[in-house]
């Protein structure tokens, strides 16, 4: 299979990820932080090592502020619902994923939201965010890179704006963690949410929330933490304050191995290869009659995500044909980002998305382009089944 759905979950995983998970399960399978015996202590060291590795990647001075979550959506729910209070106002954008828009919609009875319109290519000027700020604005929340177009938002400029105005800045790094350079301190990020299973190369069911020192975040869950058990309230000590219950130590072991692969290979090396593939695809696709690409051009700053549609072809049918005829995995539909598709004008037509990783090759890109040229000349049967969401 040629796997071009890395924006959903990266695959394959780097060498060492599966091995780290198996080793943790077989050799360190006890509950981390709950007992004093050697196996529990060994499991705790695995978790601590992953926490430290993540802190180093994002320039987080205190590793105890790295909180393990279920995924990026879980982290964003913790951030939004933990910081917002009745009467607060939130500024966000028209390119957000449902992991931001749905929690905000769920809070609509107590908070107000302004969605700043983005340009037709998904881009945004930081000054437009400033215009939306009100007296009761408490939070600015933006995606770092669009999961539909790969458009990179001006996070550094927005972070400086948020800090100047005393606002909490939340960044959804689902498409940028392990892909773009993120410095939580220099970008003035207060809450940074990310999945473990995409650019960080870890397994599904892992995620991270960085909680900055400026944030008084209410715990999303309360319960057992393995410390201060006689206290009726959730302990204030980090990271236990936000990590109730048994951690996914096996998944965290795999995540730690994935992050170490990013460290070892180098973010610049990973990014250079992913951008080369992205440019190769954009340049080739631009020569196919009837192919309409969305998002930044080949030479612009972007994540390795490209969405397109083919004139006269049903989007779902194109995705199904790529899968069934050519064994190419991609994603066709709305990508859980209807606001982004409204911005692009593709809510009805939907789009096909290719997303590249370090483990893809130029030959795979060329083969995919040839398949699209072939599809362009053929009549497609209606798409039956599959995900078109």
C-alpha cells in the first residue's frame, strides 16, 4: 500500500516504536507511580523519559507541565473547558477542526465566540485576530496548520498579540507537532495541544497538553493520582493535577520512542523531505487537466498536506478508486473541518486529501500522480461505503 493519509495518523511508525511498546508491556507492565516495587518504578521511568523528551522538543522548561492525554481532541477539551468561565469571549478562526469548534459550540450558553474569516486559501493575517478582541476576550485559540490545506497560521505573531493583551493563547498543533518548529516559550503559547500518533510518530491513543505557568487550568478529571491520597481535593502538584487514573504507559513508551526518532533524525531533515514530496506533488498535479488544488503554492510555507478535487469527478469516487484500483490510502470528504470547507467553498463538493510523511518516497508521489492522470480519463462508479466525512 502507498499510504498518503498521514494527517490522520502517521504510518509506518519509525523503528523502535513497536519494540518500546512491547518491552514496556513485557518488562515494565506495572502501574507507573502507584507502587514502590521495581517494576512500577521502571514503568514510571519510561513515562518520565517520554515527558522529558517532549519538553525538550518544544522548549518547555518544566517537564512536569507536559500532561499526557488521550489525543489532541482530549487535550483541547481539557484546555478550553478548563480555562473558560461564564461571560468569557473567545477568538478563533474559520479554518478550525471540529476538535476546537465542537467544544466551543458546547460552551455556547456561557461563552461567546468570534470566528475570524480566513482568506480563500485558508491564510490569516494576525491583525484580523486583533480586530476581533473585545473587553471580555479571555482566549485566542487557533490551529497551527490546517488539516485541509496545510496553511500555516502566524502563530508567533498571534502569540505576541495575546501576551501583550494578557490573553490565554491556545494552539492546536495536530498538524504541526513533529513537523514544524514549535518553541512554546518564544511563541508565547500558554496551552499547546498535540496528538502522539501523527508527526510525533507514536501510537494512537496518545496525546499531550502543555500547560504554561500563566494558566490556572481547572482539572478536567479528578481521581486517583498515586500521591496525597488523604486529601479530598485534586492535588495541585504537577503533572498529577491533570493526570488522574492509570496512564497509558505502553502507548507513552511508543510515543517516547517516536519523539526520540524525531530528535535523532532532526526536524530540519524530516521537514526538508516532506516539503520536497509536497512540492513534487503540487507541481505534477498542476499539469493534470481539471485538477483544482487548494491552499498555499508549492514554494510557500505549509504543512505536508494537499487537498484537491477533479472537475467532473465525485470526490468520494476518486478516493474509492485510489484505494481499490491502485492501493493508495488517502482521505476524501470534509476531514472533520466543515468550517474550513465553508471558507474554501467546498462544503458540498468535498475534497480529496494527500498527506505525506518522512517515510513516503518520490516514486510513490510519481505513481500517485500517474494514477490521478488515469482516473482523469476514466468514468468512475459511484462511491459505495467508505468514509466521506
